[in-house]
C-alpha cells in the first residue's frame, strides 16, 4: 500500500538522522527547508492577517514549521497532521505546546476549519504512478481549501526548472497544470516561482 511505503520511508529517515535534522524529512539542507517556510509565511501578510490566527499543517513531520513560526514571533494556534505515528510522537516531544495528530485529511474526520492550511514538502515524493499521485495531490489541495477560512499555502517541485535528478520517487509538477485545476474552485490565487529554480509555491485565497 502507498501509505505503508510512505510511512516506512520517512520513519527509516527518522531512525537514521534523528528528530533534529531536516534530512529526516528528505530536505537537502536546513537552508532549503527554511527558505520554503519563509515563502509560506508571506501568506499572512498577503491575507492581511498578522496575529491571532489558527493553522493546520498537513504532512507536518517533526513540526518544524511550528518551530519556525514560533521563533518569528507570530501568535497563533497550531495543529499538525501526519500519517506517521513515529513522526507525530517525535513532534510532540519537540513541541509539547502544539497539537499533533495522526490523520489523513482525505480519510479522517476533521472537526473544524482553520484560518490557514499549509503543506510544505509532502507532495515532493510519490509512492504510486505519476497520474495517480497527481490526482491525489489535486484532491488534497481541494480538501485543504475546504478546510481553510482564509487561505492555503503549498509548495511543489517544478518540472523543467532544473534537470530532474535524484530518486525516481520525486515528483515534478507543471505549475500551469495545478493553477488550471485550482481555478476550477478558487478565483483568488498567487504563484511564486521566483525564489528557487526547482520549486514553486501556490497560494489560494478565500
């Protein structure tokens, strides 16, 4: 099953690198992870919301986005979802003041909507064929939008921006395909493809 393979992949990285390394989440460096967080953070100012908001973090891993925002001085409530029990347990140890749950937003009951819904890095690896992966990502984006009150932020690897290297499990998206899909349910959006040659971020606004 793709879920089992995905969980095993990340839990093996966690076992190898520990809960303080971005390598446990298949980030190449702390700098690349932080750069993407800095772009996602811009959604707050775009939406005109500087403090006192709620966040749902999909594929939260070790809760590093929570730690980043906390250091930046934002006032917010946070819930992180991940399908790996070991990742969630490690995130709870690192950030006991935040809420982390084992959940899949396509399958689990989500009790309430959040102001902002984010996903950073979780779409980069695929454990099924390309078409099936793309359709699942589209379904997740729609569900993220449904669960948001103000906006959605998600990042992706970009097809054609760099020569595709590394594991065959990496999935490179065409930005125009995702924009076309999101326009079917969202009329306000922004695409950022200027901060890293192999990465782009999509913002969806209510």
